[in-house]
C-alpha cells in the first residue's frame, strides 16, 4: 500500500512540478527528522521505484534476465538495514516475480551489487579499519559512536578488521632496489601453559622499488627470520633476488636469512657505531674509551659518494674512491686489532663481522651509479611509528592480531595512495551516482 502511495506522489511531482520553497522545506524536514541516512534512503527508494517500474512495464532490464520472455509483477517488499558511516540506512526494497518462469528477484539489490547477507557498507569498513589502526579497539568504538552516530561495538570492529583482507601484502615477485628488515617489541597475550611470555616481537620487511616507493612486504609475529624470508621470497625462482641490496641493522638472523636472496648487503653505519659502544661495554671498557673508539670508527666509515651523477664523475675520481674504500677497510682492520689487543674480544668479534659489509654502498655505486643508503633509518622510522601505535592500542595482542594490525599500519604508513587505491577498487566507485540522480529527476 505504502508503495502505491509513494508512486502516486512521485508521478504527481513530475506532472505538476513543485515550488523551490516546497523543496527546501521538505528537504529540511527530512534532514531534521532522519538526517543523512534518511536522505540516502530516499534516493534508494526513488531508484528502486524507477527500476522496478521500468521492469514491470517491460522497458528495461537491470539484472540478468530470468528467462527468454520475462514478464514482471510486484510481489511485496523486504525491509533491509545497512550500517554506513552516516548511520543506519533503512530501506524496503521491492521484490518482482516473473509470471513466465516464476522466479523472484530484487532489482535494487542487483543494481547496487550488494551481497545476500551484507549488512554494512565497505566505506564504513574502511573508516573503521582506519580508526582502529590509530588507536585501541575500545577507544575506537567510542570514537565511532561520537562521529556520525555509527553504532559499531568494539567486538564488531574487531571482527571486521579480522575478516578484512585489506592487510594483503605485495606479491608481485619483482626485484626491489632495496630490502629493509627490522623488528620491534610489543606486549603480546601471555600463555602460561604454553610457556609464552608477554614479550612479543613484530618483524617487518619493506622493499624500495626502482622509483623509490616503499612497498611493504610483510609483518610477522612469532616467526623466525628464516620463515619470514621464505614468505618474502614468495614465488621468486631460485636465483632471482628479492632485492639488489639488503640494508640491515646487523641483527645476525636478518643477514643470514636474507643476504643470499639479495645481490649485496649493506650494514647500517649508525647501528654499527651504536653497537660498538654496547659490545665494548660488555667487555667492560670505560666510557671515554668507548666514545673514542666510536669516534674513530665513524671517521673511517664516513665515505661520502660524489654528489654529481655517475656519468659526470671522471675516471680518476672513481679510482680514488675505490682506493679510499681499500684504505678504510685497512683502517678498520687496525681498529679491530686494537680492540683485541686491549682484550675487548666481544667488540673485536663484532666489528670484524660487521666490517665485511660496510662499504657495499660505495662498491654498488662504482658498479652501477645507483646511490643507496648506508643507514637503515627509513625502516627505523617505520618501526618507531609501529611501536608507538601498537602501544596506544592496548595490550594483550594475539600473535596473528598484532601482525595483522602491523600490516595495516605499515600499508597506510608507507603508501596512503596504495591504500586508497585498494579501497577505491573494492568500493567500486564508478562515478555513476550523479547519473542515477539525474535520470530520476529527468523522468
Ligand atoms: Zn522469467
């Protein structure tokens, strides 16, 4: 009955017209009473009417035809409610029955491309994921409640994020310019029976492609670097490197698991200098001596690449640069000997391991002209941000929950553009809504 009345109103509108005052008055009343969801509901109602009317009149086909000669008649309506970022949108969509084959369908549902059991919009899912990845689930659901009246309880937000596939990582199989890997601690859910304490570690791998864009390759918890390397390698055939150069902070596991999957390996200078202090401290060296050795090391390893393009730098300068690498390696050898002579064995061992990959960035430049980093500061920044956000998100993560959230955070952090692109594709934004509105008013 309601449907027929609305139809009559609609036809009265198009035949006799209405005044601007009336339109403003009615629209304001609709907004006051039902807000934005009411307005969206109205548009859906008009769209439903238009589609169904045309189908019943045999004028058009919005869904796959049910048979060769479909003839439709109204068969009641169903009420549906959707959670959206502007609130609950409630509609009654019509059901049509084909008199020829007897099948029923819901034209508006097909038109909108909504799944059978869908109860929320994807744009809301995107918004929830973004808010949740900034702060705790509990705070998020309060926050969602306060913006635009979105009733999304904590448990629901949690489930949405857990079920979403928005944390998928790059699996293009390309060879990156650079590979970074690092870890950061977080408080995980302890399990006494399984002897799991609350100290979890999140491990992240990032690639930098030829154009300089950062591509997240994975975030893991409770996995060894070997296991992680297998995942990051993915479908790459043996011999196809993950990246031209691995830049590592010197954690042994990272180098062992990834170095053979990259053409070369650069130790982070900053970490090497820092860890020299730490290892000397382990060897009980005094503070001023530690500082002195750090200073010496910094002076040796600080070889600057020429600022000019590779092609412009002339051959003799390149030769001089290669010689300065040889000199620096000789000087590090002397420094290592000095450490051993003073009985600083831990520091000596450490520096002799680290020295092997100290000047890969210079060799690579001499070979290819590509300027690469000699510090892992880029991933450091990422890891600090990750640790900061995870800390804000309350404690007691499951391993998988933390890794998933980390993937979402690094995806958003490394490339907001990619993140938006992913959602845009999923949201099927075609730019047709304007057309729908226009065609309703034109009829
Ligand atoms: Zn049919």
